[in-house]
C-alpha cells in the first residue's frame, strides 16, 4: 500500500510539473515584439507623444530636434513600437516554463505578484495584484498564448487606482479617487535564427 501511494504521488508530481510548461516553446533566435497600452480607454502612446509635443513647443528648433531624436531612440519601447530581442536557447526554454515566465514579469514589475490560473497547451491564463504606492494598485487578469513556436499574443487588464495624475499627460489624468481601467495587448513574431547585432538575453 505504501509503494502504491508513493507511486501515485510521483505521478501526480510529474503531471503537475508537466502542466507548468507551455507547448510549443518559443524558438531561439531574433524576435520582433510590440504592444499597446491603454488607460481608461485612451492610447498611452498617443498621450505620451502629445505630452512631449507640448513640452517642446517653446524650445528652440535646433534643441527641439535633438530632444525629439533622443526621445525617439529611448522611448520606442515605452510607446509600444516594434522592438527586437534575441532569445538564447536557455532564455527560450525559460520562457516556456510558466513559473519562470511569471517570475520574470514580477521582476519587471516588483510591486506586482502573479499566479497561473489555467494552463492548456500553449496558453496560460493568470491573475495578479499590484500595490505600488507611486503607481498602479489593483487587480490584474491576463492571458498569453504561444500560437506556434514562432508567434505569441498576450493581453491583460487591470482595475484599480493610480497614484498621481499619470505624469500630467493630456487626456490621461485620473479622477479624484484615482480609479483607472488599464489594458495591454502585445504580440511577438520570430524573424530569424541569427540575431545579427542584437545581443542575446
């Protein structure tokens, strides 16, 4: 009876571990990713561009051109424009493991905690909670799908409150209670096995 119980436990543990792996896994190589972030139904990238234009309108033309060039180079990722990244074989394997994938999300957003809700094939649905005294605090639900080894899509929504006024960006000021509805949609596609000048992660 003890042997049967131990065997059953081993099977359950193996099943649990297998259930944490997305299938298919992302292919190593050069990827292009992009996303769109909205706050209260309004495009965050458009609001940032409007805020930058307002801040630079009284700056002399030569200095404005330099500032716009610098912000374009540094702000592309924040504005959701296409970005390239190189996945090593090790990183690709890491991103197929739901536990490490969510751990990476938490590393990027240290005030948030995530946990998987359901894992099926190449799709993981998850939930989380953020408590940022200087940013967003609220509940998050999301889903990420590997539609193939060379393509993924993802989305999440967050409902809660935002500290401050979103940096004073036109159209994105929050109300007196700070309540916001946030939305994120992203996608990635594999470009090539060789990464060229893009350094691997």
